[in-house]
């Protein structure tokens, strides 16, 4: 199992704590330290849609100039912004054996673990 996110993000911390308490082995990919793989990001956008993967509620998005924000009109422009500003990617994203989870919802994560979809 692999978890993608940013180390200092509170939601990512909650998700990692959940996995550790559940005894789930996982690797962590920190966008700030390890960068963002464009093909992996395209996979996530294909799976969930760019509107879901792009975090427009966060501080980084709100700090972007109007021209940049208004220029995001499709998957390609959203991916460009996410590659340039990794903090605009919704997090965490957990890539399991048979399922990818976007964001941290303890109930959904618990169910996916019980169903064996993550490990």
C-alpha cells in the first residue's frame, strides 16, 4: 500500500495514524520531498475526475492569482496547476491492492481494510 500526500498535512497525519494503529504496512510518498509523478497524477484524475483531485478549498489554491484559478477549466489545466503547486492536490490518496481512496474518511478506510482492498 502507498499513501501520497504532504507530511505536515493534518489530514495526512490522521490517515497515517489510522494505518499505524491498524498495523497496516505502507510506504509514504511526500509530494514536497519526492515530487509529483505526472503519470500517477493523471491516473488519479482519470479515476476520480479533476474536480475531485484538485483541492480548491485549501490555502494554496486561495493564494493563487485569479488568472491561474480561472484558467483551470479541464483536466489538463488542472494537472498543470497541481504539478506546479503540489499542495493543491487533495490528500491523502491511498493506493491499495484493489482500490484507491481519495481523502481521509475513517469509515471508508476501515471498510476497505476489512474487505481487503488496500492490503
